[in-house]
C-alpha cells in the first residue's frame, strides 16, 4: 500500500456511506471527511441568515466569510460545532438545494481538495470519484434499494425524536435522488473506474470487509 492514499466513496442518500467510511477509516487509521456534512452546514447557514437559494452577491459574501473544518470527528462551522443541527430532515432538503449552486460547489470542492492533498483520507459524497478526487487510488460506488435506504434513515430520525412517517422519508429520499442525479453541475453518477457495492441486505461489517478487500 502507498504511504499516502485516498479512498473515495460516492452514492445516493442513505446508502450508509458515512457509517461505512467511518468504519473503514478506523480500520486503516486515516481521517474521514464527510462532504455531505459540509453541504448541510452551508444549507443550514443560508437558511439561518435568510440568504436566497440562488447565485447572488449575498451568497458570495456569505461564502467568503464561511469557515468549515473537521476536528476530532466534529464538523465546525465558523467556530461552532454543528453536528446535531445539520442532521434534521429539513436541513437534508436545504443541503440538496444549495448543492446545486455553482458558487457553493466551487467553495466546498476547493476546501475538500485541500483536505485530501497531503494525507491519507477517506472521503464520501456524490462527486468524489468523478470530480473532487478523480485521481483517488481507491474508488467505490455504494448503493442500496430506495426502500432499504428509507428504512435506515427513518429509524435514525425516529431515534433522534423526529416525528416523521416511513412514507415521508421515502419521498424525501426519492426527491433528493432526483435532485442529486439531475443537477447540471457534477451530478451523482458512478465513475467508470469505481467498484460498485450494493449493500441491500448487507450489514456494516460485511460492507466494510468488501471495501477493505479491494484496498489491501
Ligand atoms: O450525504 P448527505 O445526505 O449528508 O448529503 C447532503 C446533500 O449534499 C445531498 O443531498 C447532496 C449534497 N452533496 C453533494 O452534492 N455533493 C457531495 N459531495 C456531498 C453531498
């Protein structure tokens, strides 16, 4: 194995990318970068500050004044830990909306490339294999059926105390799949050189092992 290497994982919402990426990062002792959390943080901030979800001067100034980083697994937005604030179903939709804006993508992709430049990382998102880390040593496309993804997400949200039905979560997931796959800029798609893993019916250990097998 090379001393510094990058692992890129793309896939639709709820496919288990972050759970798997965290588990692989731990096994390989490398940093994990959750790019979805970065779009969530921007969507959350735009909403909080009343910035319109379109390309405008206000958005540009806000992005110029935005700082996003990961410290010990926490996502820090302008000095504040926002882990829990960005994990609501409302922020999921805001993240999907803001991720279609070129200004937002340009800013976040630049930060992400910087994070993956000098050390070994595992990064997950929608455009990591196809755009952010095109030259990553290891690439994966992780998917699962929409129903299974909705079931997983529904369980997570209920555990956190949100009042939401399975049907609503399934609709949200299908809505986001559509937005993420049809946006003009860097839409979600499997890179030609990525290994596809369909995790329907698989548990965390099985998916982690499938990835580690390709890397070692
Ligand atoms: O993985 P997630 O559900 O936390 O991502 C939130 C949203 O961010 C998702 O709807 C699509 C967008 N996203 C993106 O466009 N590009 C990425 N690399 C990661 C996420």
